[in-house]
C-alpha cells in the first residue's frame, strides 16, 4: 500500500505533479526521500544482484511462500524487507539451500515436507 493510503504522507496543494498524467510526462514538484544515498553509489544501484552485482536480476523472496502466508498481517504489510534482487546464478545457489531449510523446519515442527517434483 502507498504511504498516502496508510496515512503516513499527505499531498498539499502545490505538492503534486505537473504535466499530464495520461501523457508521457509527469514531473514531481518535490524530491522524494531516498534512503539509499547514504550507502554510497555502489550500493545505491538498486537494480543489481545483491550477491554478485550482476545487472540481470529478478525478485527473490527470502521467506518461502509456504511460510509467508501464515505470518500476521502486520508483518505482511511491510514485506518489502523480504524481497532481494538476485541474478540466475545466485538464485540457483540459494534456492537449493532455502528448500532444504524449509523442509527441515517443516519436519522439525510436525509438518510434512513436499514430495519431490512438486
């Protein structure tokens, strides 16, 4: 949800945008807060793999879906901390470990691990 819908931000007259919303140009009248600038230019590039820095990335969810659905709503509403960008090579390395860990947790707590191939 957006900060506006959550009531954490407000738009005052003159704070919005200039230009046509249906057209090609939208110009902000303010500078958005960017928390990444303090990390330095090499870390501020958000479209690179967090493992190796490769530009060929896709989203990867840290908490497996089978567990995420059972989390409280308050935790799900801030799930952006659960997402990282990984390249295919780093993703392949971590998915195997994530699957093994998820299976171990399920067995440890009386759950049933999925059958192979599912």
